[in-house]
């Protein structure tokens, strides 16, 4: 079994418009720290959707990348392979669309859930990080797809 912990810390960004970039740290609402701990078997794949990014500026923001950084407190090498990091846009009308899922941990890719009282599954829409434009007020989760390949504890991963 591998143990995985993911912590979310913050983001870096740039402006997607011709206007000057928002002041660093002023474009996104800083997500609350969150930690997910999983016991998973080697070969299993999991997708976590933990941090929510919200563009609080009045300027569209273009994402360049999201970097996952390991903690120095955990043993190394890490038994976790990061398969992909994508954006999971939040639905503007969650009551009428089926292209979103709540935050959490999923064993399906893309994340899929049958919500209580629903007749059809919600399947999370995923977008590449690079080039994603977030309009003012838009929200998106960071979706990290991972696979353990050995035993041990994974380092804590932070998004920057």
C-alpha cells in the first residue's frame, strides 16, 4: 500500500489580455489549505480534485502551468507517479448541467458520480492547464491523476 497526501498552497498566474497583469497574488483567491490521505494499492489510479481556483480580478487569466512540489518531510523516493494535472472547471449552472463533479477523490477518469436523485451520471469536464482562460469570477478545481507503483509514503504535494 502507498499513502498519498496532497496539500494545496497557492498559484502563480499571468494575464491573458493585452492589459497589464494583475498584481501578483491579487488575481486568484488563495485556496484554503487541504490535505487528502489515501491508502491505495500499486497500480490503482486515483484523481483528486481539491484546490479551487477563483479568478477574483476583472481580467481574464490565462494559465501557463501548475507545478506539484514534494515535501522534504516524507521518505523518498516517492511511490506515486503523477499521470496528469488538469483543470476541472466548476459548472455555472450545476442544477442543469452534467459536466461537473463535487471535489474529492475518484477512482474513475474522468471523475464520474451519480448524484442522489439524478437519473444520469455527472462526468467532470477536464481541460489542459496550459492555455486555459479563466474569465473573471470563473472557478476551477485542480485535478491530479496519480498512480502508486510501490510501497511507502508519498511526499506531500503542493500546487504552486
